[in-house]
């Protein structure tokens, strides 16, 4: 709208306000008198059978037209300060909440982004959500969050449910989805950012790192440190494709770097990711593979549990057995000994994904569909 048009609209609002105000004036001077507390209570609209305060209720309370209330909400810069304050006071007094669904239908935008992650309790995904919100919230977008619990079938259900609510964008962890989920996401034409992995054929855009290469780099690190009997331990659930990729990479790299050496893997199955599971994985390794000289965990959480259990038992780390993790969680920096691990950009995945989504949702050009944020092996005291 031009400056001239805005000025005209503002003038019309003021004129409309003057016509619509039929409350008592102060000494006939045309100034609307502030209602006292009793008057506010007396004019508070009664709720309808649905217990929902409507825009018409606010208009009656403020003694303006519904159009003026709507304009005050949608384009407050075009409403006089006097009227805007009156409308806002009435909104507060009545407890009115704008019907965003109706507004979304009119604008064809929901101002929401669906975030589909494997587990809400995992700090790595929480970090990414913080990064995502850090970018999207200032732009007015709200997150809807769903957890798959590493079940592809449930992921498909979440994709279907969220698409039914017409999000403006979707953030989803992983690049492996069921055929139906992939079809739904591709056909929706909604901007999608897959995360925590890389793909030659992303649905739309992908932000992450190579799970395979990161574990291969950790195995090569162990070789350089002189270790000869590595064991890999973690939870390798069917739906956790990233953990499975790390396991496959470990097996392939060990076969290459240690010809003739057996490939040792200890799987916790569906056990939860916590310190206790790390302790149990240590127990199983020492029982089944006592020759292990470096125990490589799929998560820093497991590794931390093992390091603490070693301290309790008097097992020297790395003297008797070296331990490594994955993720570079804060706890690893405070263990004794401090934890050697693979650092991945958890929060940065969220911020970069948010920037990509924001660009796509506002129809700005995006330079690349795949962004590799990389990883790094962090050498500390435990290996």
C-alpha cells in the first residue's frame, strides 16, 4: 500500500471511530470517557453456548465495528492509537483469541512448521529444535512437534496427520522413510528439510553429516592410537537408520583396517539410551569380548555410563580399556577421564534447517539442496 493510501485509510478509521462511538463524551468535547470498572463488568459480553468469545463480542465491548476490530488485529498501523488502545483493552477484558484457522484459510498460510523427530527426550534432537525455533520464532512461525520413537509406521502416521493441518514447512530427522511417507512428502509441495544425514536424492533439502564417514574416521583414529581389538556397542533398532549406518560403517572399516580381525558388535536391542544401558553394554563386552582394547559406543550417553562403571570397579580407562562416544555431549567434557568422541553440529543443524525453511516458505531462492555440516573426532583422555 502506498503512503497516500495508508494515510487515507488511517483517516477513514478515525472518521469511522467517531461515527461508531456512541458512549458518553466528556463535556460534549467529543472525547470518549474511560468506562469505570463496574461499566466494564456490565458490558462484558456473555459467552455463547460454545463458550467462545467472538470478534463481534469484542466490537460491542469496544463500541466499534467488527471491521475495525479486524483491522486493529491484522493491520494495526492503519488504526488510530486511540482506537487501537480501546480495541486492545476490550480484547484483554473479554479474553478474545483470534481465530487463526479462518485467517489461515484467507491467507493460505498457517505460520506453523511441523518437526518430526525420533525422540523428544534425546538432547541431540532438543538442541536442533532450539536452533530451529531460534530462527523461525522471530519470523512468526510456531513449531508442532511429533516423536516417531524410531518406528517408520508411526513416522508415516505423523506425516499424514501434520500434512492434514497444512503446515508451511516440515523438518524431519532422517532420509530413510516408508514409501508412503516419501510419496506424501513429495506430493505435498510443502518445503521439507531432512536432517542428521546426507542423501543424493533428498525430498527437498537435507542438512546434516555423514554417519558412515564419521564412524570410519573414529576407527582410523583408533588405528593411529595403536588399538587392535575394537568393539562397537549401542542400540541398533530397526527404525534407527542412522545408527545402523554407523554399525555397517564400523564393520566395513574394521574389515579393511584389521584384516583377519573378528568384527565385534554388542547390541542393546530396544533398551533405552541411558547410563544403565551403557553399564550393561560394558558388562556384555567384558564377558563376550574380553580382548577388547577400545570400546566404541554409538552414543556419549552409553559411553558415560561405561566410564562411570569402570571408575566404580577400579578398571583403568584407558589403561585397561579405552572408551569412545558419539555426539560430544556436555557430560563427556566433565567425566574423569574426559571422553574421546565424535562431535556433530546438533544445534547448527536446527538453525541451518530453519534458515532453509524460512527461505523456501517466503519464496526466496536456495543455493543448494544438500548442506554437509561435517563432523570432527575430538581426542580427549579416555582413548
